[in-house]
C-alpha cells in the first residue's frame, strides 16, 4: 500500500487537477484540443484491465490523446477480512491524473455516487458500501478515516461527462424515459447541489438509467446537444455493444473487456464509432 501521507497528497492534487481541467463547465469537460480519445467501460476494481487500458492509450507517445475511465469502485477482489480492494484503483487513477493532467478523465458511476451519498447498494447480497470502507480500513488502519474522506473529495471533484468536438457525449449512463422528464442538462454545467443527487435529480438520473431504446437515447442527445453517445453501466458478455444507431456501450470489468479509441478532431458516424471498439 502507498504511504498514507503520500497518498493523501496525491488524492488532494488529483482532485485539484480534475477541478481545473481545461474546457470544464460545472461537471462537464468539453475537449477542444484532442486528436483522439480512448474510452474504457466499468472497471470495478480490475487493476489488470486498468493497466491494459493504460498501455493501449500510450499517453506518453500520443500528446493529444485523452483517456476516459469510469466506475472503478465496488469490485469482487477482497482482503482477508473481506474488505473490498477496489480503493486501490482509485489510488492508481489519481496518480495517473497527476501524471497527465487534463488528459485523464474519471467518470463516476452509480456505485461511486452511492458510496459518496451513503445510498444503500447491494451486489450478490452484500452491502458494497460497507465492504469498501472495510477495505480502506484494512489497508490504512489508523489513517483510514482521512484516506476515506479524501476519496469522497476526489469523487466530488471528478467530471460527470466528457464531450468531444465532433459531438460525442461520454457518460456512465443516461436517464430512463421517466427520468428524462426531470433531467436538466444545465444542472451538470454548474457545481453539483444536494438535490441533484436525490432520486429526482439530474445527476442521479444520469448514472442510474439503463434505457437503451433509440427514442430515449435520441431525446437525451437532443438535451445535451450531441450526436452520439458512449456509456457503460450495463454488464456485457462481449465487452461492447451497439443497442441502437446512436449509442455504444462498453464494459471493461471482466474478460472480454471492451474499449474504444476514436478520432475526436473530425466528423464521425455511428458505424465508425462502433468500428473503433475492440477487446483488450
């Protein structure tokens, strides 16, 4: 485990880097200088797939490439006391953000927001929020409270969505048909307020919906003024899927793990976006 004092410095610096990202308005980052973007799906603590995405991105040799990661907490990997190890991936994402400021974007999912707000969430009949805290305690002992507070600050600092100059919108998910009625895109373009995280709020709607019908996706894209959508949130046996002609879904949790690397400096069609998807 990293030295707690050094980790706290890294987490604090990463939060500041995320908040100062070029092109950021509220909780949305608009990429203006990107040549291409590599997007991963949900990771849920899978350090091996995270490292594979880093290798694919090869950021040192592609100075105008951006990397988008999402939903890193609440995984199946455990300490001997049963605690969740996925906090380790938060550490790695924070360090990578500091190494490549403004080019690494971490999008929280419903699991990060459930952890941050204390909203109960279960996986395989287990309270994953409690398991995450137990993992932090197992790793950092007397320093666990300070580290956990820094994790929550990091989650509060990261963007909720990334949009590209060629009108691709990247978010963890999208509102359901019912949630679309209450979803207000402008709520994402300012600092998040407590009401945004409630079940009727725009942030809640953004990360919890699983409606992939074309009509719902089209209505969402009209609200955010984009043409194509990349999301995660839905587990996939095949790593990626295109459920309609406006959306690409990625899942990087298991094997096969999906990702996409698409050009962001010129127009792109849905067919070309899907063709950019691959397996790690």
